[in-house]
C-alpha cells in the first residue's frame, strides 16, 4: 500500500500511475491534513509527500508521518538546490526527488528503496551463529540487537525505530564493524545514482542516526574518519548484532 500526498493533479496522476505499475495499491490526497488520516488508516509501506502543499508545510507532514510510521518516505520538491534536499532528509525522508518527475525515475527510486530490506536480511543470514544474542563472550558490555524484519534497534527492553535509510546504513556499518565505510559506499544505499545526491546527504543521515541511538549508548560507537567516511567501533562498550 502507498499513500501519495500531492497537490498538483497532473503530478498526482503521474506518481499514482508509477506506483500502480510497481504493484502498489494507492490512496491519494491533495492536502497535508488528510495525509495523517490516510497513513493511520492504511499503514502504508510507502508515502510520497509534495513539499509545496498549500494547507500544511510539507516538511511538517514528513515529520508527522515519521512519528507515526517507519515506512519508506519519499519527498517531491520543486527546488533542486541542496538546501531543499537536505531539509527533506532532515525531516525524515529516505529520498528526495525534484520536479519535473518522470515515471521511469520514480520507479527506479522506489525500486532502490524497496531492495534495502532484502540486503538487510541477506546480511543477517550471513552473520556467524557464534555472534547471535544469548552467547555472550567475555567483556562484551551491553548488547544491541538490530531486528531487520521490524526495523528496530533494541538494547534490553529499550528500543528505537529507524528509517529504512538509517537502518541500511547502520546494518552496513555493523557488517563491516572496525573497518571504514566510505561516504560513497553509504551514499549508494540512499541514491540509485550518486550524481543525484546532495553533497551532505550521508552526513545528515548519520547525524540523525547518532541522535536516535545516543539515548541507548550507541551514538558514540559511530566514529567519523575525516575525509573518508565512518566506522563502527566498540569503544562505547556496546556490541551490535544483526538479527534476521
């Protein structure tokens, strides 16, 4: 199920058509006020939001959707500048598309985000069984678990829900714990084409990720390797495990 929040009728038809061709059932609305109701009712897997809504600021709609759901959130902006794209990402979006849209571009972007859970499950299945929870080693400290199916991170009974992009990045860092993941490598998890990504897209997502994880003691486990990328280490005394 997908929800399309788009004020322009022609643009709405284009987005709805693209999503229907991708196999989604689609509910559409031209207003931000109605968007919250549709998301609550349908619990969609994907939501697209036009940032140029008249009744409610599109960024606020994104924040409301993100509070309600960890669905894939794509925003459509009439501005191609980097500031507008970063604003969408900071509001919780997984990807930002700029007008004018094409059906083909939208289908490629949607396909890219929908591939992420498969990568997470494959990574989870590839983890050695000796690292599964319940087999603690000496001096491992707190253990955090990434549940790839529910897209949650849990430390004991505490949990945080991540966006699909945040989870994809964290899963990659976990899978290569101790090694550096380059910005380009992490950027590839977000954008099908690196040329479409704003310059600071990875920094924004990692910053949001750290903020969410800091309360569980995980934010400090992601260190910046200046000029290269990021690395997950266990200096914060936390062992992070990926579960199927």
